[in-house]
């Protein structure tokens, strides 16, 4: 059975089942964890790679939330990895150091009052950590080192995992956002992310924007105490340093800030779509469209020819013949699938190489070449 039919028959089942059953393809312990640590707590990455024919070279290191005391792995890694893989993006789940109850807050210390979005100036250097103490800060530094090691490891395996070394970045959730920000501030060249996205997660340390800071995407809801104000302050620090930053402050929505069905009832639920659009706008992922696929293609023997139109239709026929067949076509990543109009038939699917303008069949054989004027 060909690719198009398989996708059509199983797409819905796959989307419903995978978030609960998807297993990482590989696990790698990070060098930042002591060998004496319990294996269940030792820092590691879990690697989720997209299907080879969908891979676009981008990789996102997922830093899950959990108040630095646990990790929201199911929502922030497993479900998010499925979402990213379906769009050709490699997903790298990061298990980082956590505060397991050690250390004590200063005697008599009290939590400061909550800060709403109108007072970002309350967080000097965008530091939204409500309570600093020595042990807690040391865990943040350890977690940041884990995140840096994750970026380094992904770059070291980039060729093997079909990842572009200049398209690797962070997406942090809640406290994981704070970890990603801290890692970015002190990273060396090989550990520096190419982009930084924080979802509901302000900085947990004073912010010093690094030279050659990566583009920053911030997403949160306006009504969240401390978080919203801390992220506004983070945005301002990035802009004052002359770095690229974008802020999405949603005015509605409720519940945990994770993947949500887009019902049209709130704007918050569109954050994941906004993330993908931002990655495209930054040139980190590229999606083929009818417009850049359109053209005339001849087979290798120059016996047959088909024409792809910008409206998603196509015609095919033998060169020199007046007879032709009409098709429609769809694009998924760099896979183009053609289907005859008004005929029950399996899709004919080909992989498109944008550099050589070659279409290959499922066995990797060159089938058609695009004619260039």
C-alpha cells in the first residue's frame, strides 16, 4: 500500500493514540549528571525524530515545566514531540536537575507579593524568581548546564539525526522556560541555541543578554501573576540589547498552558500554530507550497510529462500526445502525492528535492526532473 493511502487510513487513529503510547527512539545520558545518581533522576535527552521523508532539519529541545521539582513530561515532551514530528521537526526531551527538597530558604523569609502585568519594572533585570536562596539557585545553574549539554549533544549527532546544526533551539514551558533562558545566557558557541522560545516561563535569574543573542519568542497569558510581568521584562531586556524578540500576550483562555484543540473560542489555544509560523518566518523550517512546486516535469527518459499548477491541479501525458490525464495533488513536507480526478486509485507519491528539482519515487529512484527556464 502506498504512502498516501496509509496516511489517509491511519492519520486519525495515529493522532489519537500516539500521545499516550509514543516511545522515544533513543535515550542519551548527559555528562552533567554524576554516575552515582539514580538513573531515574540522572539528566538525559530523549530523541524523537520525524519520518525521514518529512524531516526539515529543525530540532527543538523541549524543557518541560514543573516548578523545578518535577517534570510535566506527558504534556510538555511526549505530546509536543508528536506535534513537532508531524511537522517534520525533531523533538528532544530534556530531563534536567530538579530540586528534590534539599536546602533551606532563609529563616523568616516570606514570599513577596504577586506582581501583575502592569508592573514589569518590579523585576530588575527581568528576574521573576519569587524567592532566591543558595540551594535553589544552584539547581537552576545545574539545570542550565544540562540544557547546554543537550544542545551540544544534538549538534554532535546532527548528521546522524538529519538535523541542521544551525537550526537547533529551545522551547521551555513554565520553569523549563527559566532553564532555557539561563542556559542561553551563559552558553559557549557550540552550546548556544539558534532560537529561544519560552511558553509561560520567565527568567529565574537576573538576565544578561548575550552577544549574538538568538531570536526570542515569548508566549503567555496576560492574567498570570508574576509570569506575565516577568516575560514583559524579559522582552524589554532583549530589545534594550538590540536583539530580536517577539511577545504574544494572550488576553483569554484558561487551564494549563499546553497543546490545546483550536476551537476558535480563545486566542490562547493558537499558541502552537503561532510557534510554527514564527519558526517559518525565521527561516528555521521551510514548507513547500503549490506556488514553489508549480512547473513542468519530464521523466528521465523524456517520454512523459506532467504540469503542476498553482491551484493544486495537475495534468499528465505522453510527450507529443494530445491525450492527457487530470490530477489533483497534495503536499506534506517535501512529499507530493498525485491522485487522478474522478478515479478511485491509490496516490502516486514522490519526494521532492528543492535543490536539484528532482522527484524520486518511494524506492529512491529518480522519476521526474523539473524543467527550468
